[in-house]
C-alpha cells in the first residue's frame, strides 16, 4: 500500500481542497507505531523519499494475510 508521510507530499489530485488540492477522495492518517508486528513502513527508492512510502509485510505472506494485517489497523486510522 502506498502512503505519504506528509499530506503536502501528496499530488494535488490526491489532496482534498482543504489541504490545497483538488481531489475528491478522503485522506487518512495513521501513526506508524500502529502498524503492528506484521507490517513495516518502507521508503520508495528515491533519495529524499518524495515519491512516498509503502506499507509492506514484515515477512513474506499471502495476499489474504497481508489484507488481514492491514484490516487489523482499521481502528487506528483517522480521516484528516
């Protein structure tokens, strides 16, 4: 799952108008400490991480297990 560490790093088409964008989709935030033991925050492969980050599995797992691990974080996400 692709994420940004700051809302200002999202492209304008992904940011809602109240955050300087023109996107229609909601934006959600999560403290990275809430990812649990099965998920990890990993930077994309650029020097300044301006392209964003990924929430990835800590170890190899099935798609269903990954989706379940993401679902376990559901209550920690806040709409911003």
